[in-house]
C-alpha cells in the first residue's frame, strides 16, 4: 500500500493495487498549477485509489475542456487530475506521495513548453507534446 496526502495533512489517500506510468510534464498549465519547473505525474487506476480523510476539503478547477485539477482548498496542494482520454485513471501529483511507488518517470512531455530557466539534464526521452504511445 502507498500513502500520501496534502501539505496541511487534512487530506489523506491510499493506493492499493497497481499503479501506471509516471512522467514529467513541462506544459505551462502544469507549471502554473504546481508552481514549479514541471509536474511529476503518476497514472493511478481509480480502482487502486481512495481518499481516507478530508475528501470534503477537495476543490477542483477545470483548466481545459478535458482536464479537471483537484486540490486541497486549505493548503493548495494539487492531488489528482482527471483527464478525459484516461477516464479510468487519475493523474496523481507524485510529490504528494509519502511512500516510494517503485516506478520512476519515463519521459518529459511538452518539453517544448518548458521554463526557459530550467535545463533538462537527464537522458530520458523528451517529447514536444504527448509521448508516443
Ligand atoms: Zn491541505
Ligand atoms: Zn502538463
């Protein structure tokens, strides 16, 4: 089992079961919503994920037609995104995990939108948009 939660500790979740792939997203929306150079996103099947505390403190924002970002309304920690093309999974804000999920990000997506002050220094594949399947 993996556990995680928001900065203020009011929202807690657990993941039981398999997790999907992880990646780094450099798109401008992820940079804004996370306030960082990029977002680390772990795909988690909805059947593996459940809130154990504070679900009523979540609030959400539709950042684009197919994306809803859900975050703690007290401390602002991003928790999960829903993305229409993957209706059975959440995009988990990987930094909210307390435990090691075992998987590592495989690539950089939207590398063409990355912050000019950030240099990608690893050798993972970089995609201008979404990764090739
Ligand atoms: Zn919080
Ligand atoms: Zn993004």
